[in-house]
C-alpha cells in the first residue's frame, strides 16, 4: 500500500456545452492515495468497513498474452479506430516501475510521431459495466498534438460514451485542461453534452486520479477525489442507461481546432491503475481526506 499526501489547488471553469454553463471556485484539499485492492477503509454509520472494487487492474502482474492483458480482463485493439488512427499492440508497454513514482505497475500507451498511429485497450464486451464508480490514476503525455482518454462505451447499437479526455496541446505553463463529455448516441448530430475544465496544474507533470460516479440520476466527475462538475438528468443532461465497456486510448485528431497533431515526437500516456465499484459505493467528498463511502 502507498500513502501519498499531496496539496493541490484546482481552479475550474465550466464552459458552455449545449446550454450548460457555470463556474467552479478555487478549492484546496488533501489527497490520500492508495494502490491496494482492499485497503479502502471507510467509516459509515460508525462502523469501519472494507470496500473492494469489482474490477482492479494496477498492471503489477499484468502480462500481454497475444492481444489479451491482465488475466483476460482487457484486450488490445489492432485495427483502424477513432479518427482513422491505426491502433497497434506495439504501442503498448508494461513496466514495474516509473521514475519518481512509488507505484508497482504501469501501462504506457504511445502515439507515434508524425503519423495517425496510437494505442487502445478495452475490457471484454462480454463483461459490461453499468452504474457505479469508475476511477483511474494516470499521467497524460506532455507532448502536444494528441488525445489521451479514459471512457466507457456501449457497443450494442447505442454507442453511448462517458468520456474523460485530455488534449495535450492545452498543457503548459503549470496549467492544462480536461474535457468531460457525454455521447448518448455517438455520431448523432448535436448529441454530445460537453464541459471543459481549466486546471490550475499541468496534468502531464504528475499522476492524478480521475473518475466519475454514474447513477440513473446523474454523472458526477472527480479529480483526486474532489467533485468537479455534475451532469444531472433533472437539468436536461442525457444520462446514459446502457451498460458498456471501459476503454483507454491515445490517438491523433489532426483537427487544428480540437487537438491538432500529429505530434512531432512520440507521445506517451502512462496509466497506473483502473478501478470500478458497482452502484452502492460512492466517493466521500471531504476536503480533509479522500475516502470511499457506502451509500445507505
């Protein structure tokens, strides 16, 4: 287990997205981070309990077996995909250490220089995930010109997505952006529900935790355990109801207005771990310490 206390100051500005607008004031908080599968000890109604994720991949003992990763929980994409990018297994790499970090396993995903070539992994479509809490700890690439993403997607005809995306050309000067997007029907004109969050830190300079809690009523996004913004059904957000798979990808949009690229040098995102808790477990949003708390 690792205990890392880090003081962060996050300033977020929610930009317009299909009628969504608002602001987020600066907040100061302390993050308590852990890699251990069963170490999320929480207090609820005076009782101490352990909350273990239903899926936990920290890439410590993960191995590639052909296209498969982490005991068949994940599979690598090896075809033309998002934005016409070619996804190759050669652009994925596992390591047990990362310079300057105390984790025990990492997945590197690389976009190659000067071409639309990247990498993608997805959980098996036979193992769909629905309402619950999705969390990952990662560090996007500092190289401008690519998209780094963690998201869920439904492949049964609805093509719903819940996205966390980084445009690496927004990083620099100690700042950056992350985009939170809902695609209720990917490809439908005007369907996405989109918010851009301005961060008072550069995401590519350190690992941070990103995630969301998905219920029928809303999708609430978090960074390092702190609530950042919420899409609510009651306010018109098209909250998805279909289960799907979890995915990571790194790719090039080649659109100068969104992402730019290709990068002029290889660009690598590094993932430390991924966790999923089914509905009934939520993030306890406290300024002193990040915990997970069972719903009553």
